[in-house]
C-alpha cells in the first residue's frame, strides 16, 4: 500500500509541475508576442536568432528572412544601433533610446557568454516608448 501512495504522490507532483511549466510558457509567449516589447537575440556574427512576431510585423519581414539577415545590414541606415550592437559584442551592457521608422525604442543590450567566458552574442529587449517620448515633447512645448 505504501508503494501505491508514493506513486500517487509522485504522479500528483508531476502533474503540478507540468501545469506550472505550461503556465510559464504561456506567460513567456505573451511577453515575446507583445506589440510593445520586442526581445531579441543576435549571434556573435550579427545574425538575428530570436525574432518575435511583432518585430517581424513591424519590420515587414518573414521569420526566415530575419533569421538569415545580419543586424549590421538591417540597421545600415542607423549608425547608433550598429554602434550599440558592436559595443555589446565587445562585452559592454548598455541601454539606449533609438528612433526606428518613426518609433522610439528603449533598447537594452546584454552580452551573452559561453562556458569559457567567451562572448557568443547579445540578448536584448526593446520597449516601444513612443508615447512616453511624444507626450514629454508635448508637455515641454506647452510649458514653453
């Protein structure tokens, strides 16, 4: 009887853990597919690894095109974005605000390291702060 009770408890625990993992995956997908938050991963050669649905939609691209697209080529008309990527690939963590296609993005860049402490790319997060910037400019104008 004790073996059956033990197996029953193990089964209940596995179900609870499975449900917890499903909830975490659901929350992560909500974050990744949020239209105002764009997570990204760029490898050490500058290629996009993790495009989100919103990033693709905002950029007018398909997933296959972005995965094979180099960030340096993609941002060729935005030297500030290119410099930020280079700085992160040299090991610097930084946050900056960029204007891309009429929108303002607060972008955090974090170098990613392998087990030998070698930089293997960048993990980042872009947040659409267009409303904040535009409202601040309106208030500034109104105040004089």
